[in-house]
């Protein structure tokens, strides 16, 4: 698709100012990014140094704080582990910001699919309504959802750290099984693809049903077995709010990274990103929500979302 570099630079600049693109231009951006994403594998191979990020959930001003904390693209290379949209005030602007960066610097930012990158979930938690309200129709939302279908499921850092939105699946023993999933679909209600974006670690023996109604709870024994078989050191994931922004579990073989500070504008949590200098050498950086007086709250009434 014919997009000029000056188009890309213009889009990047507009998105930095919390602006969304006109419908005809956002369609071009989506097409351009689709051509990039369709070429990326289910499991991305990424080298250090790289910084990983958890859920953003439409909190545009806090995403800008994340970039101030971790460095701007392309200076810093990022993996975002999904859930870019829903719940926050600025899902459209947040997703536009990330996609303009992907279009301009495709090997400096990687976007994994979260459970919210789906048609069903975005119709309930805000992104669909936001697109409808800002564009006056659902065309952009439909195109974004087709783009979500193309996003990679996981990333492998230096062959030793696996990044995924949610967690493990009883149907997945090896990384090769993730590599062969047919990903270009709406996230199914059950099965391995569903589990990878929905599951959570918990204090259970092996597997237990999840209170979320999708995915599983998995225990330390399950994780250790998976790590041994695949010769991995760390499973990095997002998906769960942690008050301190970052939380290690299971003998430090698992880490949850959460990157939406003061989640839903009321949870009072801090946020974190995790910088890998090498696979073994890493630093967590904590950041805080942008103060009220430095952000714009949309004038329209937003339904409060409960956790």
C-alpha cells in the first residue's frame, strides 16, 4: 500500500498530541499496519535490549508518561503485551499512537494481542462505543478488529524469556504448538489461543477453572514443567492489575507487568515497565499516573466501568 514517509511522520505527530486520524486516513494506517503484522510470526523473536509493557487500556496520557519513563521509540525497543483499548477515555487515540509508531518503526515496537483485542470484548468495555461516537459509524472499529486478528500471540526474548498476555494452556506443551496456532480469527471462547490471552497464575496444584469464565488458573508445578521443556528462564505476562506495577511469582520464574497507573482513574495503583539489558539483567521502572491538571478529561459522560 502506497503510504509516503511524510504521511507517516504527520500521523505520528498528530497521534502524539492525543488526536485521532480522519476516517479515510485511519483506514490507510490500518491497511499499512496490516501488511506489516501479517508477515510477523505467532511467536516473535526479539533480541535484547528491549523493554516490556503491560496493559494500557486507553489511558493515553499515562502511555505518554510510560514513554517518558522508558524512552521514546525508536531509541527504545518495546514489546507491548496487549490490552491497548477499553475502559480508559482514549482507546482510539492510544491505539492510533501505538499503530503510527508500528507503521513508522516496525522493528522497534511489537504489539501482542490481549483478550481485549477482540470484537466481543470491545463491544462491552468501551472501544466500540468510542469509535461510534468519534467517527459516527462502526467502519473504523470493524477495520481495527480485523487488524487485531493479525497481531502476534507471543514474543521470545533471547530464546529465554517468553512474553504473552495472559498465561499458559493445558493444551500447550511446547513453543512450536503456539507457532502453529491459526491466529487470524476472533479469539475463541476456549482452547489454546483463548487460554494464552485469558489465563492467570494462582496458588493451585496444577490447573483450576478461572473465575473470569475463560482461560485457566495455573500453578507453579505447571509453570516449572513448561519452562523446563522449553528451556526458558522467565514467563512475562500482563492481564492482572498489580498495585505495585510489577509482581514476581513462582520462584521468580513468572512476572506480571502492569502499565496502567491509577487504573480506571480510581484504583490508586502505580505502573511499571521492565527493561531487559540482557535476558538475565533486567530493571523494573515504576511510573505514576499523570496529574489531573495535566490531562484533558473528555466532556461526554462515560459510564464507569467496574473491575
